[in-house]
C-alpha cells in the first residue's frame, strides 16, 4: 500500500466498523468470529506489512480460510505473501491452499481476457462504446497482477441510446437475457444480466449498465457521457479498453459496496477502495472526490468506504482531507433516506421506498408496483 499506517494492536476498530455495515458470509460477519491474532495478521497482509504469523492451530487457520472464501480475497493475500520472508508466512498447508486459489484466479484471468476481447472487438465493429467496470477493470488497472483480483461477471457501461444495440450484439455472440429490464423501466433498473451458453463453462455472465449506480432518489444519475469524457484507456499485453477515471472509479466502488451491498460487504471491495485512493493525486483528485461525493449522492458511502479501508488496510487520508467533518454534508435527501438503506434487507417497505424514490413521477411508480406484484405472483404459482 502506498500510503498506510502501521498494523494496529487491536481489532476494536475493525469490529466496530461492521456493527452496521456487515461483512458477507454465513452468518453475516462470520469473519469476525476469528481470533484477534488472526484478524490482525490478515490486516497486516492486506497492508503488505510483514509480521510473524500468530501461533494458532491448523483448524483455526482453516476456519479463517473458510470465512474468507466469499470475500474473494485469497488471491490478493497470495499476491503479497509470495514475496514475504518465509518466517512470516502461514503454515505450509495453509500457504498451499492460498496458492491454489491464486492459480485458479490466474486461469480465470486468462479466460476473462479472451471473453472481454471477443466482446470489445464486436462492439468496436458495431460502433458501440463501452466502459469496463468493477472487477475486470480494476484487476487490470490498479493491481500489479490481474490474477489477484477475480470477479464473477463482466460489467459494461454503455450509453442508454446504445443499450438495445448492445443487447442484440450479446445475443449474436451467444448470450441470453431472461429479463430485459431496460425495456421495463430504465429509471427503476440500472443493469440487466446476460448469461453465456450453458455449454461454455469458462465464460462469465455479462451485465449491461446504463447508469453507474443503483436506483435511489438521492443518488444522482450521472450521465454516462460525463463518465466517458473522463475515461482512461488501459492497455495490457492482451487487451486495450476504456474504464472510469480514478475519481469516478472510487465513487462508483464506494456506492456499489455500501449502497448495493450494505449488509454483504466483501474485503475485496475494501481493498479496491484502498488501492484506488492510493492512485489519487494530492490535492486535485482528493478535492474532486470530496466535492463530487455530495453531488453524486455518495457522501455517506464514500466516508464509510474510506473508513473501512483505513481500519483494514491502513490507508491514511492526506492532510486536509482526513477530517470528514470538513467535507460537504450529505444532501438533505440523502440524509433523509439513508435510514431506509440500513433497514432495506429487513424491511420490504424500506426496500420499496428506496427503489421507487428514483422514479420521476407517480405514473411510473404505479407501473412498477404492478410489474413487481405480477412477477411475485408468477414466482409463487409457476
């Protein structure tokens, strides 16, 4: 990590951070059941700061790895541990499991390159401009080794006027979409998923996005054209593609993690935020993040995301940006609806209120309520 604090001597901050924003797992926050010594060692690896491993039973190490599985973070751990002094590594059996997960990630990374390459070539032939989002883009832009950062699907941002053409292109490439949500409501939904041919087990699902953030009244619908105007080009030995500029990518990652997965957060996303923050120029990019967080409706999400990165990875915010009391306040609408976000998983009314708040008028809200009711009945009886 380019800008970090030392390994803490307590897990108090880590545990307190996830009292409200839960980590993924079964049960949620399952990772926090690990002994303090193992959590501190895990934090040291995410900081890439060598410390001796704790004296724990092999069973305790295995339970830790099991808790880490849904976080997709094991290849990241290997990416750091492989350069550490042998005296600071976990037991050999544990290290071998971590190495195998990394090797699986390496194979998937090659497959992802091939799949992305096919889609990007076809899009270029049809005059469709795309931004690659989330895992596939981050793996190839902020990680030294793409195999460290896996993903379960490919996320593509296109302008709304090219969504239907992109749908047709993916169908021609052998993908299928079981629910064309763009045609239902482009305001209520922000993405739709295309599944690969069942016979091609190496391919990932593809998600088309026409907005960069989930639907919510306080989240500004940043025009894709703005994001495209600030896009950066990434070139590897296999691919050349466009993705979000670092400021936009950090805002988007925080929104995706905190708004999209409030009670199901992965360590991988927290680590992404730390690496993205490390790319920001001081002071211009940090000033842009600070100001845009309020205009995007992402003020709370950015504070939560950066705070998690601080406690887990030792990220240190630059002077002048390290006191959130000096950042712009959340908009009145963001502050009003935030409690519904925190109750969304346990409250159907809160979930509906949050989603319907993005719709522009009463007519479209009634349309979506009828549509959702119809889908619910269909799922019950078919």
